């Protein structure tokens, strides 16, 4: 028997759908919207979610990953009465199990349930109770645990891996975790692609013989040779020039290369982990990254969430780094006050875990002889950011001036004129929010020069939600 949740505001459809599922012997609950579903899932072990697209409090496609992140890791099937190919593609990209249109037949429901339950059973049976080395990866949130699960699968494979995530999220930690949990006995060789100049790259990567150029006073092995029977970690691979991408592609295909000045090729058996904070797929579309190299690298994908998307890990991170920094600095342990932890939760963390570690180090330096950490020990720029953010979101300090007739805060035109019959709030909200979204998205793309990763970082939108809004307002990327 499976536990199923239907998220749909069409009550007649939901009740009929629920009865069909319960007659099949499964447990089924119904939610009227996204927030209602979140509340129910907190107290429910859910195997499968049937999720409508158009809901009163949001678009179902934009919340797929949030539903999948609940502890039971439910599968998600998208339901829609007005499906299209772009919506189906977006659902699949976001990890949906299937995308089906309404009305849905009993036979189709039966087939989806059979396949989903069989898949989940198989996944549970194949999951080995293996203790992974976490390589200082701190956190227990569903988002980070999902990354660790992918890390474990990648470690047991020989396929190449791409790790994506914003700067400072811990991409190198995950690369080390994959290497440490793999069967490769060799070294992990880190190559920083941002520092590879074209004229020195071949010598650095492939090595050289003695006397092959002016400063080659002795023969030297390249980094790919040093990684024999180990792992090559290509950090920020999106920064490689097209010329170096071509050289790299041949090495990945043949596992052979020729040191500068040598007449013989050298072989090396290594696995590649690449990391980037850029959108390689978009770079391929723009001709900035070779598509053959992208597909050669793209075996497993690990997408590391930003710290602001897993704030439930902040307490564990704070405790771990407080203990570590105090021990390494040979000073007495510090106690984290509730006020200090509240401040850590209130901050946006644009620099992610890297910024968090530096912030903790500064806070501890600011109270070398005090036993307690308070918010005033935090760096000044962090405290200023928290204070500004609190001011912006304080409703008592956001009281608007007198509204002009037919205007909202003197800026947004309302979709009716004085003297007209007042429309229902939902209609007004939809029109005004649509106008705001349209203006915001156009300004966002203009400021970010149509760069999708930059637009996501600045707006706080996921890539899926960004594309969804662009499509909704018929805005094209130039």
C-alpha cells in the first residue's frame, strides 16, 4: 500500500480521484494548495504526489524540488488541464516522475501507481547501508542529504561528474568526498582552471622533458600523470578557453597525452570531477563551451544548494566551526547564545559556507576572552546587512503615504477607476502581480545583461522559476 497526496483546488476532481485511489487499496489525502500540502507533508510519510500546475497560491512546477525534499522523498506526477510541450519539459527537468493531462483515466492511474511503487521498492532494495566519509560536509537538511546520496552513487561509479553550485557552497568538499569514497587508490589532483594560462597550460597539464623550453631545467610530470589511478578535479571548468577545451577533450577520450618535447605519448588512468558556478548548458548554446566536452563530462550531476536554501543546517555548522576554530586557535570553547544564532539565521549568506566560516572566525576573534558569542561579535558588514534587511521587512516601518486615486503607493496603476464597481481582490491581485512580474523580469534581464546564472543569483529565483516567468510574460532571452 502506498501513501498518496493529491494537490488540486478542483474539489470535485480531487474527491473523485481520491475515491479511485482508495478503492485500489492505497491511502490518499487531498490538499487544496501548496501551503496546505506543505503542512500535511510535515506529518505524513508520502510515496507519491499528484500535483496540479495552476494552484491558488502558486505554480506547481516551481515547487517540485521542495516537495521532493521532504523526508520520505516522494515522487511527483504533474497534473494539468492545459498541458504543453514546454511545461512537460520543465516538469521533467525539475525531476517530476511524469506529466499527465486531465481528465486522467483509471487505467492510467493504475499504471502510474504500479510503476511508481515498483520503482520505489527497487530503489529501497538496491540502496546499500554504506557508511560514507563526509569530508567535513556538515548538515542534515533534506537538500544536503540528497546531495550526499548522489555523492555516494557517484563514488561507486566510474563515470565522470559535474558539480554545480554558487561560489562558496563547498564544491571542492564534495569532490574530495567522492574521491575518498571511491575505489580509486591514487591522488586527488586539483586543477584550478581560472589560473590556467594558455601558454603554460600544456606544460602544467601534460608535463615536459628537460630542455624542451628555456626554463625547463629538468623533466617534470604533468598533473594528469600525477593523477594516474586517481581523480582529477577540474575546478571552475567554465573558465577554460575553447582552445584548452579542445586539448582536454582528447585527453578525456584517449587517456593519453604527449609531454612537451617528448616523442612518446603517456597514458594515465584517472576519473574526472568538474565543478562550476556557471551554466554550462547555456554556455554550450552560446558557443562558449564545447558540447562534446560537456557530454563527455556529464555522467553524474551534483547540484549543491546555497546556504540560504538550507538554513536548518546553520546550527550544526555554527557548532562545528566554533569547536574547530577554538581548538585550532588554542582558546577556550565558546557558547552560542540564542541571539547570535538568530542573527546567523537572519543573514542572507551571499558567500555561502565559505563566508559563514570566515564570519565565525571573525566573531571568535572579536571575543577572545569572553565565554559567550553574541550578535555584536559578528563582522560589522554582516550586522549592517541584517539591520537593513529587518528594516525593509518591518511592516511598522513600511507604512505608505496617502494613496493617489487609482494608484497603489503612487506607482502601480490599479485595474479599475474611481467610481467603478470594485472587482474581487483575487482578480486585482492577479493583474497587479502580473504587471509587477513583467516589469521586474525585464529590468532584471537588462541589469544582468541576459545572463541566466547572474539573474538567478540577483533575483533569488531558481532556474526553473526564472524560465517559467519568462515564458509567462513572453519575454525572450536575447
